[in-house]
């Protein structure tokens, strides 16, 4: 019996790379408001945040800006992980409470 090959998948990270190149303050504020509305809060101060499938990293960035105490972002797509890492470097390079992994 022949070994089954994994199905090909769309590489979302390449799209996210183009997106974050055009990311501006207005889009970040919109993402923050979206997160606050979804969770029914005004702040994430003292909370933990798990961003499964972090994609561009925009919602991870928003969580950090909303005061999250600990954040763990991960994605399967290497390019998506790179996007999230680039947002961390761009906006919170010294943040020790933001862990980013491929997984």
C-alpha cells in the first residue's frame, strides 16, 4: 500500500505579511475595539490570553495593548509566526510576557 501524502494547504502567512505591511493605528484600534466587544471588557489587565492561530498577530498585539499580563501566540504556518514576531518587534520588542511559537 502506498504511503498517503498530506494534503496541500493554503499558506495564509504570505497574505498576512502583505497585510501587516499596511497596518496602521486605525486598524489596530479597530481590532482592539473588536476584542473588547467580543469579550465584553474594557481592559485585559491581569488576564492571560491564548491566541491560537495568531495569523497576522493583530489580535495578540491588541491584547498586549489592552494590558494583558501573559500572552501566548502560536500558529502552524511559519510565515504567520514570523508576522506575529514582527509585530512584537515593531511595537513591544522588550515584552517578556509575550511568547510566540510555531505549533
